């Protein structure tokens, strides 16, 4: 089974960095409150095909790495992308893959805390998805 991945829009990442909610170093994003880390690869979320033609590249509604899109011959500029005769609206950002399993993350976090934080300080997450959802709800 493949690892879970999450798309971080550039706009949200900029806001979180400005507020000190995340840390970014050497391609690793760390969510400060959870101490969860993600390897990042530049990507774009393809929102819509805007020229009115079919989507022969089957990228609409998907998140694709910039490397993959470049191989298709895509040109990206801001929130726009062109591949041959097709034009798309995109959301620039980053594709994150969790570092280690969720169980490893929880074990590492438990080991690094000499005294456990109060229950209200820890999200009641049983998976990466719940942990990330908790962070996103708190940091809209």
C-alpha cells in the first residue's frame, strides 16, 4: 500500500510559516503543534480545464508534481497552466509525504516528552488523516 500524501497549497503554507505554525527546512515541513514531518515536492492541484476542450492528459481534479507536469510539456505561471492546446486553472503548492509511519510518529512524540502534556494539548488522533485534519481545522 502506498503512503498517504497531502497537498499543501502555497498560500496556506505562506500563512502558516508567517505565523510560526510550521517550519520548513531542507525539503521537510514540520507542523509545530504535532511535530509531524512531511517530505515536500513542488506540485500543483489542477482545478479546471478552462479552454473548453477535453482534458486528454487526465489531470483535471488531481494533484501532480511539477516534474510530472513538465514531462507533459506544461508551462506554469501563477495559477495558470498550459499543455499544448489546453489551458488549466491550478493551485500552486507542495505534495507532502509523511516521514515514517503514524505509529512511529506517536512513539517518537511520546519518547520526547518527559512529562505528558495535558490532554487538551494533544489532538485525539488515531491516524495521520485525523492529526492533519485537526491541525487544518485549528489553522484555517
